């Protein structure tokens, strides 16, 4: 199945603005904001960590996660909101977005994020990786505009129109990952 809209993954450590970017981008492009945290909670596909310092941490069953969202990724038009990207098949991802150095130092130990950026570099072709600044509130708007333009170009290159309104197939419709019985029923 040929996708009619691209899949974009927004990655980074907690607090760098992933969800804000995803929500803003989704509202401007009609792509679907696919929050992996929400999918994990809905389908109970995370097991509690044995770490006594952080008992609320969930270890995600990546195979079940991919089973849950595979149809949506194949369909296209997803903005994936998750802290890492190396588990998503490169054939189903069109753009990966990470955060720049300054914002990372404000939010988390830079060494941790460098691991995430390197995972993206290892998992996807270099031209698919984009690091955007997220230091000021205005950066979100600039980043969203930049990604909107990229979506328009992707659609032109893939014969999907002149890059006008981006409308993911099924945008606004109920997705498999929205059904809590999808993996349990």
C-alpha cells in the first residue's frame, strides 16, 4: 500500500517539547498525533520497572507496540510522539526530528540525548534526520512551519498533490490503537 501522507517521528527526552510540537503540527496538517504513551496505556503493553527509585517507569513490549500501530504506519499520516525511534522500521518512517544541544542541556543530561540522536542516525538514512531548535516558545511555531513545508514537498515528490492541505487517510477516524481491545480481544 502506498502511503498518501508521510510518517514523522518526533523524539527526545522528557520535557523538550515533543508533545507540544506533535499537537501543533497535527492541528495544522490534519496528520494524526500518535502518542506512544497513550497507546501503551490503552493496551496495557508496558510492564512496571523493578527500579525502586522509579517504580512508575514502564518497560514497553516493543513487539506488541508495533503490532498495535503497524496498520496506521502503513497507512501513513502519523506524527509519532516517543522518546526513541530505533524500534520503528525505516521503511515506514519518512522524517525523524530531534532536539538541539542547548534545549537538551536545560532538560536532561546531554549524554543521554546524544544516545537517542545516535540511535536515530543508526536507524535511519542521514537525510531523514532533522534536529530542530526548541529553546524558545517561538521555536515551536518555526519548527512546525518547517515540517509543514517538508510535508508539502514530500507529497509533491510522491505524486500526492501540490502540497496544499495535508489530509491523512482516516484523519479523525477511530484508529486501531484507540480500541483498548485491539490486542486483548
